[in-house]
C-alpha cells in the first residue's frame, strides 16, 4: 500500500496528515478481531424482567425527576435506497415475493399521494399508469426522474392520518412529545444528517414546528464528521480508487457518530433508529416503556454515583456492597480481591439501559455475555458480523440467542460531578469490521468503525431490560410499512 503524489493533495483537502495516514489504516486493521461471545444474555441471566409494579414505580421516578435535562438523539442521515432495493426485481421476469407484494399493495403505502403529486409535476398520471400495468415506467420514474428512493429515510412518508401524510422525522418528534418534556417546557431533539439533505431537512422541521406550534421544540442537527471517513480497500489490500484514480473514502458507519453523541449536553439521552417509529395508535405503550427504561436509568445512575462518592472518600467498608452491586446490575463476576482503585475503575463509566425484545428473526445484533480483553465477562450488544461464525462454538452460541437489540437505549454520559465522560475511552477498537460493497464498478472492502451501540459502547456499564415486541416497529424494507404497527 503506497500513496501517489496526487493522493497527498487529496488528503490535504480532507485535512488528513499524510505522515500517519497509512499507519492509521494499518493500526485499525491490526486491531480487528472477532468478538468472543461466551453465551447469549437470556431472561434471568443478563436480561431483567420487570413486574407491573416495578414499571409503575419507575415511571413515577422518571416523572418526578428534577434538574435532569432530557434529549432524544436519532441518527437520520441514511438514504432510503436499501429500503427500496427489492423493487429492482420488478424489471426482471423472475420477480420475487417482496416486489410482488409492493406492486399489489402499491396504493396502500402512505407515500402514494406524494408520488401522485410528484408524477403529475412531470406530466404523468400515476393512476393511469397503474391501470395499464406500466410498472417498468413507474419504477423508472421513481428511481431516476424524481429520485424518490434517493431521499433520506427520515423524509419518506411513513404514516397517514386523515389523508395527511407524515414523515419518519415528523413521527419521531410526535412520539417524543409524549415522554421527553423538560422542566422548562422544552423538548430537545438532535438528529444527525448528511449535508446534502440540509435544505429538505430544514423544510421538514419548519412543517413540524408549524404543526406543533404550541410546543417548545428545540430541534438541532449535526453532521457525521468527514474526518471519520475511512478509505476503501481492494482484495489485495491496496487502496481502492475511483474512475479518476482518487482514493475512495466512505462514511465509517454509525460508530462515527460517537463524537456527535459526546456533544449532546443532557443528563438523560434517549437513542433510537430513525426507522423505528410506529403509527400513533401504538404510542401509548411505547411511551410507557420509554419512561420505565429512563426511570431505571435514573435509579441505577443515582446508586452508581453515590458509590463513586463514597469511594472517593476511601471508604473501604463499602467494597462488599460495591462487589454485590457490580454483580447484580452490571454482571461483573470478580474472582480477585476488590480494592478501591479497581472498584472505582469499574463503576466510573457511562451507563446505558437498553430495551430488548424477543428475537423474531429481524436482522441485526443482540445481547451477549462477552469476554473482554481485561479478562472480565460483560454484557454487550454484538452484531452478527462481529462474530466468527466459522467457529462452531460461536455459531452455536449465536443460534441460542433469544433476544434482539431494537436500538432502544437510554443513556447517562455524565459522572457523579456532572462532568461528561470522554466516550472515546470506552470503545472496543477490535470491533471495527470490513464489509464487501459494490462501488465504482468494483467490489471494494469498506472499513467501518465500531458501531455506536455495539463496539463504541462496549465498555459502558449496561442494563438489559425485556420490553414487548409491540414497542418495536422497524422499517428496513418499504414493505414493512404494510405491517400492523404502521397502519391506522
């Protein structure tokens, strides 16, 4: 792997020092290794089940909070391209079941009225085209002439209320209004977006504020830093290049948003995926469990912080209590003698309480007991691509998983003194991974940083709570909008 003269200019334009560029890549590559899962977290063994009385009590704890600022943090920059990828099959004679379902229910999608309008501006009568089965032309216009599938997923109409279509972004705000009100009456939302959608994003935010004009909405945004982009590689390990012989850089996955999260100044931060939002008829139950998780976070953070205060006083008498606390809540099984320094080190970490749903076959990660490099076994969220599935024992462990991570997190990133933790200190850098992508007419290897809720939070102190599957309504493909969670 070597740099060309023109590469130095490209790196300079990106504010990247050429001196350590190659060493940085090699450093990332050298640290990558499969995550060693010991066993899945299951009910009673890493995943807690709360009683109805516990839930009511925790909601009361959350509702009674004082001087605790709440924010909702939602990555929202992803394009809807993958959401619509199966409609490409409509161009072939061997159309798959998902494409067939898309056509049959085309008029039932909440974005259909929006498409009608967009088609009309180009002089097309969408209903007439449907009546004449002009599906190739319909898909061509959608994909190429109005670039509908190039929209960010956040701006795709997800639901319809009395003939009024609302976007995923709109629905995230509407849902947040049911649980995230601060003492000053304000609601704090932070979305991460890409620069190219800023104008459309601002237009949508303006519409949302008009719709909820009686609420004090503080809706902010940030970009994923271009500094976190990583170079793509070829199969032979050389730098992948585009048609102009420039190094191909790609966004390094949602793990690169850790810096954006670091900049959120709140005591309680809810984290969600932009596509996990339901029709309003499901909101009451979702709100119930959002408050339960947040109430649990308040209690566990309060106890953790009090122990840290006692440890700073060199109070050795509480070490037995600390050992019990670390085991009962965070899962640490300590065989060696616990001293004040070690106890402090294990407690002084960001905290997250994560909702977990029963695994019903959704793609993504799950909760596992993981062997860390320091010799401790801890609770972590692990993606399948982190695991060496060629190892029979690891594959068997994966197959025994009972729960799924719906990205339903409530976080505390401040310590007992109100100072923010340096989140970059709690990353498992070995959880970076390489995935094959097709770009610029070639197969490239994309280098992604440890994911935001898996590798980037690997050394956080974690609590996993089972929540009902009715709180989880992802939209990974456009056909998911036909599911009951998205219907009125």
